[in-house]
C-alpha cells in the first residue's frame, strides 16, 4: 500500500490520480497543516502500489523471467502485474493459474521457493471487483529469497483455489483466512472455522463487519456488548 498525504486544512483532496487504485481513506483528528497544536485534522489516501517496469532490480528480473518461461503462452494471463515496493517483490497472479504458478515456484531449480509461510486475507471494499485479496509470503531456503504472491477475488464470488496440495502447511492458514474474511479456498480438505465458534455468524475481519453490539462469552461469563456496558463519567 502507498500512503499519500492529501491534507489541506483537514479537507479531502477531490481528485484521485489517473491510473491509481484507491483502497482506503484514513481520517483522524491530528494533522500538520499549520496549527501548532496538531489538532487540525488529517486526511490520507491509501493506494495500491503501481505496477513496476523493467528492470525490476536485484534478483527480481531473474525470477520473473524464469517463471514466464515456465508458464509459456499462459504467462501474460497468469501474471497480472509485478510490483516492487519497499524493495520487496509481489506477483499478482490470476486465481485460475495459482496452482501452476505455485508448482513452478516450488519445483524449479532456479526458483526453489520450498516454503509458503501462510496466507493472509485483506478486504478492500473500494477495489471494485477485486474486494478480497489473499497474500502468500514465499520463502526460498535454497536461494535465501522471499517474495509475495497476491490473488484477488470479487465480493460476490470470493473463491480462490486451495494450495494445500502443494504446500500442506497452509491448511490451518487457509482455514483462518476463511474464518475471518469469508474467502473460500476451493479444494481445501476441511474448510472449517478454526478460531471463531462453529455457529458464529459472519466473518469478523471484513471491513463491513459491525463493530460492537455483540455480547462475548469469556470463561463462561457473558460480557455485554460495548454499547451496553456501564459508562463512567
């Protein structure tokens, strides 16, 4: 993500740069537009990092070249974009090609990303048609390298292939991401809740999940929802 400070006395800058993907607008009480108290408002636009152009630098070009060669005619469809941000490499991959990309990353001698360190879900309501992202950190022990694979899915059909057949240790991580975000990992051997109770309604790390108003059971005691607790003045 790229943060851009568009503060103008606490006012939202109305223009979104062409070609950028706005994923969030952060607002707060504090800013830095001239008021020495700092209490003058802050507005910050958060954009997805732009796709990088060659040369990517470091070993990034070599990895992308090898992967494109292995994918052959499918390379342009499989690799949606290559992002280099904060000296880290992220490959945005089409969900339909995720399994073949993972197999190449794991098995090719020039790549050898033997470990997937899990999967994290992200919910970007403003990223129309790509509201859910699954992010996979990959580790090459052989070459001492790391990169990220990122796959998106739409809110109305949040399905992404499970990679547990290639990286079995992702089993619990995919369950957790489904539990909290509702991303369905097709082909997972047992996609069940892992932290929330089995009868829990909804997925609590989605941005549209209600905050408060839900009682919580803790060690047998019923804790009232935040908006129903006693208020001290």
